[in-house]
């Protein structure tokens, strides 16, 4: 009976590694030293795989206390490169050693600008263009994509 229990715990823990990434940080307000770890995490999620130049990773809570790690990057589109904003939900907890453990989920969402130099996530879901591109470039908007 005990062997079966340990086997089931092992199988459960092995499956967890495919559904989340845990990163230990010293300061939740400065994620710069962990850029490589965040890039590795986001590149494992299919909708983020083609994002280039990932940078400016930040932690934040939305208006209903959902926690996220958000970043910026560029993505190649039919019309050239576009700005993209992306995020993944997280859970944070303090460790006994004074670190913050960030558990990132293996899904998320993105906002890709079309003639838009700055997309933002809407409070109730989706995206909006906060800073339009060139006047001659046509309508400015952001495409929203979700991975679950």
C-alpha cells in the first residue's frame, strides 16, 4: 500500500513540472536578475514561443487580486514587427529563507499591437490600444490571444 502511495505522489509531482515553473527571487519589485528564467518559462507556452526580445518583466496584482508576471516583446507579423504585451498568472509566497517563491502557470495571454505602440490588458479581459501608431498606418488596435 505504501509503495502505491509513493508512486502516485511521484507521478503527481512529475506532472506538476509540466504545468508550472517555480522561481525563487529576492525582491518581487526587481525581477531584472531573473530575466533568463522568465524567458525560459514563457518560451515553453505555445502562444509566446515566437515572441522576440522579451524584457521588462514585472509582478502585479489586478483589481481583484489576481497575480501576474507581465513582460514586453516583439513579434513578427505579416506587416513587419509588432509590439506585444504578455502575461502569465502566478502565485507568490514567502519562503522560510526570506525569498519570494513565484509559481508561474503554464498558460497566459497576450496583446499584439496593430499600428499600436502600447497595448494594455483591460480590467475585465481583453486588450486595448493605449498609444496609437502612425496616423497614416490605419486603425490602431490590439489582438488578444489566450492559452489555457
